[in-house]
C-alpha cells in the first residue's frame, strides 16, 4: 500500500477514531508522539481495540469468536503481504512494512483473547496468576513496538518500557474487578479491595522502578513512556476510594478524574519531559 495514498490516510483516520472512542486515555497519550511514530502507535492500539471489543459488540458469542479467528488469520496474511479489506488491518499492514512490527506479539495477543472467548460461562479462571498471564499476553510489549516504530534503540528505554508495561498489565487486572471477585473465597467487597490493593501496589512498584531510570532514558523515548500517566491516575483514583473497584467514582471522567484534569497531568508530564 502506498504510504502517501488516500487509502492509508483513510485507514489511519479510522484507527485514530477507534482509539479515541474506546481507549480515550491512551488516545491522549498518543497525541504527544512525533507524527510517524504516532501513526504506527495508532495502528497498534486500534488492533488492540478491535480484538478487545470483538466479544463485546457481538450479538452472539460465536460471532465474536469468529471475529477473533478472522484476526488470527489476518495477521498471517499481513506478514505475507496479502491485501485485506479492513481499515485497521490496512494500517497495521503499513506499520508492519515500515517499522518491522513483531509478529509473535500480535499472534500472542489475539490467541489469548481467543482462549478467553472459548471459555464456557462457568469456566472461570482458576487463579489471579491466570488473569495476570492473560493481561500480559494482551497488553505487554505495546510500548516496545512503539519504541521500535520510532527507531529508538535504547536498553534503558526498553527497561523503563518493560516496567510501565507491567504496571499497565496490573492496571488492566484491577479493572477486571468482577472476574477477580469470583476468585475469592468469601466474595466480600472488603476482601476484593484487599486483593486490588495488593495488585495496585505491584503496579506502583513498577512505576517507581521505571521512573528511577528517567535520567538515563533518551529524550526521544520519553513521549512513548507517557503511558505511565494513566496508570498513575488510576492508582491515585483507587487510593481515594479505598481500592473499591465498584465505587462509582472510579467510572467517572477518565479513570476517575475529570477529562481536563487528566489532560493537564499528561501535558505537565510531557512539558517536563517526565513519565
């Protein structure tokens, strides 16, 4: 696909809109990236949105599963340069061609969602570790691929990205409050809050480790690492409600804070070259 063609612009515009509609806090983070890196990052995030929502938007679970299986097959086609008539797939094809995006992560991500979709209604995860593995397979390495798309080669930046990825993974785990609840013996709200506190503490520890590396991270990598901000906002919001994921205040605004406040925090970190 011609990188300057109208079809690519249309595909990337679709990706931007999907991320804006369904992953707003990451949409705001991606706006801080340089143009070329931003294009690839939106293609990756849109792929994540498409596969994450496949089951939610389907009128029948079998249809949702079919969509995920379609994406599994589509990834193989993209790496053999076969054309696919889907805007997110077209944008992803461009990102793969231009930036050598890792195939194993894309495959692992969609396969994890397929396994999750194939569960029976009463076939719940057996442990928090199982939920952690699912979160890791579906969200980890997004930042690695974005750094790669920007041509940034830095062991320190990769190390910081690894900790932020892990913090995001635990943030995703916290959001799955209902699934965590069924793993507890007493199903009490207090018990769930204690579990969420432990998971949030792990996320916070990873953020601190990432930020310890800030002085050695190249300046061009720091906009990519702004994904630490939504994790921090979520942790702060959870702290205010005593880690009760069912408190309605968590659902307000962007991760529990007004949109303007979230944008201010993001701009402040960006302006200060922090993450």
